[in-house]
């Protein structure tokens, strides 16, 4: 069964426009244990919403997992970090702000609101459908 995720990024470090230009990227640099657990749970073909976490805090685009978790070549020391490859699907028709997400009563339990600092988070199918509706973007 396809899962859904939100991946947060700082646009000054890696923006959705970078993914659009590259087509596929290694989603690396995640150094939080819960976020790592979420990345390791991703499956080929899972949908990801890309969220810009600095500046206007907004959902901006859609991607797909094209390679599941594998060891991060930057691993050093005793920690063993993983990364995934994300493929570009396209921009959302309309960006969705964090304020809009917080204002929607059906999204009060979404991890983006409950665990605001988590950089990789699951989204339920119902939450994904709601977010895609808010973004005026047809469900894939």
C-alpha cells in the first residue's frame, strides 16, 4: 500500500526548484532518529509532499520515492544514517501555508502541526487527500 510523507527542506539549502531542475535527488542530511525511522519505512513509489520550512512555510511540490533507504556515504563514527532518493513529480497548483494547515480542523493531528521540528513525517491517506485538495492539485 502506498504511503504518504512530508519532507521538510530549507529552500536556501535545497529548494523544490532544485529538485525540479535535477529530476532526482538523494534526500540526505537527516540527522534525527525519528526522521530516520520514517525514511527507512518509505517504500518505492510512496508520495512525498515537499515543504519549505524557512521563509513562507508552505507545501510547494510533489515527489515520489524512487529508491528506498540505503546507507548515507557521509556516515562517520558510530551513527549509521540512511537516505532515500526522491524523484520530481511537479509543483502543487497552489502552495499551502502552515497557517492554512493549522486552521483546518481535519488536520489537527497531522505531524506537521504536532511535531513541527520533525523533518520527515508520515501523512495519513485522508490528510494527504485534504492537503492535495487545499493545493487544488488532483490526486495522483
